[in-house]
């Protein structure tokens, strides 16, 4: 049975129903899936809202081998798209590997052809030297996807966003140019143009972070602003307010020359240098001028949650870790062995540019990751609700968390042996409240080694329904809901 708890002090252990002696392991979520599926109507328990029409499309790694060669890290696997479509209370499902250059080459050769996040192809010395001058970049978009105008695009952190057909899930070429070598798979929507804001790292003797806008039909980016950097930080996302692009540079940094010549897998070129602290830089969206950096204690994060201006201060909410050890926690040998991951905390920073100060506080006790908000309503503005995944005593993601930032209170959904993914918020039509709508989450059921799509009321976390997928779905990262 699923359980719900509400608690301002969940970390005390008073509200942790997820553990019991029967708890099944999350390990099946890290096993490769080779089959692609198409099912017209999934077996459904419960009743979905009549207004829920459209598709949840998600990406994530599904295959962690190239031929007989295993990959090493959760972030390495070949991308599969999963689509759950909702129509008049029924749910269909389709899944398909993205036929990218990296995926095709690995299938043809029986080994990896392009370096992934933490796994390199086997290469001769000559190949290593030549690749330093003409780096081969993977186009394996297993991290996130976005809709820009009529285009659907899957992304990773290389500058090769891959367009795909939302009906067939077939890859359809490179979507736009990225002005740099590294980028994020977490762009923001630009409310004014309907375009997409992101940043990229230009590597070279003089490296820089370049912020850019891609308009809905464009393939060429417009560079908005640039900030010079000697050793770029690994930043998986960034913040956005009505005035500022917000960069939080964690002291997990890379020497660009070593990245080119080091001969190590991509992420293993980054080093934790806590003496640098974490530095916030604000880039004016209108002028491109940078303010800062404003230094604070070292920490690491993957995901910004939201940011907004509050008088003279810029509020920046994110999921913080004490250091970059979480990247090491996510190697597959550790995950498959059941080693617990570091728990992130929902933290609020207040950057005061005039005073040059940065203050921070923890918002709720419950750990929170893979954050989602009501973007169309709350992004760049003062807001109240965050949904995400949490981790209890199983050591892995084993719950869905709703955080009320006004009351500093959390509500938790959990079910024994179940491991949910990112909960995507879908607002009800004509919703009045910020939290009026549903959450959609793909859950791995460790008891049956299957997966189901869970639909929760976003305000109460009460279950509305669940649709059984035809196969186990490996743990993925992010997805988006496209209204029908
Ligand atoms: Fe992410």
C-alpha cells in the first residue's frame, strides 16, 4: 500500500513509511532494456481526470553496453524515449531508442565509438592524440528534452541537440547550433520570445561561458552575454529571474588543456577545489553585462529549482550537495551494489549584489532532487510549491516529495519496494491554485521488476491512477508534458 505523510520535520525519522523488511531492490532500474514497445491501451487502475490530454515524453539511458563492452556510469547509457499519451481517460505507451550517430556507430562496431560522460572508447595512442585536436562528441541525448515552437528536441551536455518526431519517436537531425563545446540540457523558456535560453562553454586559451537565445524557428543562436573563465565549472543547469541569468559556479572545475589532452573520460577531468568557494554571477538579460562574482561556501548541485528578484536581493533555490561526491555515487557498480547516494537538500540563497553578500538557508528537512515547479506560472517569480523525488533509508530515490515553501512543510508519497522518477507537474485547465493539477511519474516496482506510470493529485499527493507499462523501464532523468 502507498502511504502519505505530511511533516515539517521528516528528517527526524518520524515519517518514513518506505522501509520494511520486504523492500525490494532498485537494482533492476540499472539493467539495460533492449526491447522497444508500442501499446495502445495500458492496463489502468483508478480514474484519470477527463481534462488530462496530451503526452508525457521522457528520455533516459536504457542501454549501458556497446556490444560486449559495459559502460561505467548512470549518465553514460544510450538514450531511449518513452511516451505516455493520455486521451479520454486511457493511456497508450511507446518507446524507442534514439537512432543517433553514437548509437548507430556502437551497434555497427560492437563497441563505443564516441566518449560518453564517464566511459571512453578503447583507443590507440594515435587515436588519442588525433582526437585531442578534433574531439569526437557524442550526440547521445539521454538527459532532457524540450519543445521549441513545433520542434521536439532531446539533449545532453554536448552541443548536439537532436530533433525527433513526437509521433514516431524517430531522430530527425541536429536542431540548432550551440556556441561552445559544452552546454546544459536544462534550458529555460524565454517568456518574451517563446525561445530557449541556455549557456555553453567556449573552450580555448581564453575560455568563457556564453549565454544564448534560440528563437522558436531558428537554427542559429543569438549570444546575449559572455563571462570569461580560466577553469570552467561543471554546471548542469542555471537560474533565471526576470532580469538576470544566474550562474552558480561550483568548485568542481576543469583545466581546458587537460580536458583536450588528458586522455581520461570526460567527467574525470574535473576536480573538486573547495578553496575556490561557490561563486554566483548575475548576467543582465537585456545588456549582457555581468555582475559579480559573489562568493559563498563551496557546495555542488545539478539542479536549480527557481529564482526571482526580491527587492535588492536575488533569490536562488537549488538542490545542494556538500561536494561533488554525488557524481561518484552514480557509477553503476556502486548503484548495482546498493550503496546509498548522498542526499541533497533544498537550499535558498539570497544574493545581494549591492552589499556583495550571499546568505543561505535550508528550506525543508526532507531531501529533494529532480525538482519540478509550475513553470508557466511560477518560473522567475515568487512561488510556493516544488515537487521532486526524495530518498529515505533505502539509500536510493524512493519517494515523491511536495514541498510547501510558505509553510516549510513537506508531503511524501511512498510505496514499499517502489522507486519513482521525476514527478512532472501538469496544471489543470483554468487552475486557480499554483498546485492545482497532477503529477506524472514513472515508477520502478522492485517487487515485480516492472514499471508503471503513477498519476497523483499534485496538491494532496493522493493517487488518482496507475498505468502498467509493458516492460521494466530503466531509471531515466527528465521529461516534458506536451498538451494534446
Ligand atoms: Fe538534470
